[in-house]
């Protein structure tokens, strides 16, 4: 075999590898998407829409996320106007009106006790008598 053919085959193989590296470095992202790019297994950047370039063998596109706004219809019922029959009474008319008494707090005040005074840690206030 002639030395010229060996050199030509060697150049063709190198050109093939260089071309595959260059062509593998470019990637496209659709208009309504973004791509997550990692470099050596760690987050590197978010690639926006269009033609992008990544470092060969060091960076890889891990995931493509859709940025489309997802809309859905929600049926909202109108608020009904209710007339209240409750009228404030003077203390002389409250003979038979039931009053709520504070349930006993059986433990030291905690955050939930301070936020809600009706909260008790035991169910003694709720048990039937």
C-alpha cells in the first residue's frame, strides 16, 4: 500500500471524529421549552429556546421542560346574598341564650394553644358528660 493512501485514510478518520464532535455539540431547544444542561454531573445552566452549544464530552442536556402556560376553565358559582335574622340583643333579653364557656386548658400553652384558645391537648372538653 502506498503511504499516500494510509495518510488519506488517517486524515479521513480524524475528520470524521472532529465532524462528529462539532455536530454533537450543537442542540436546539423549541420555542416553548428550556433545556437543563449539566457539566460533569452538576447543574451548569438553563439553555433557552433556539440553537445552543455545549462542550463535547463535558456537558450534556439532561432534560427539556415545557414553559407553556397551562390554563383550565374553572366554574365559579356566584356568591349568594343571604339575609341574616340575627339581631344583637341587649343583656336584659338574653335569659335563655346559650353561652359558650372556655374549655379548660390541660397543658402548658403551646403555639397551637396561643393561636387557638379553644385548642386542648386532651379530649376532656369534647367528651360527653
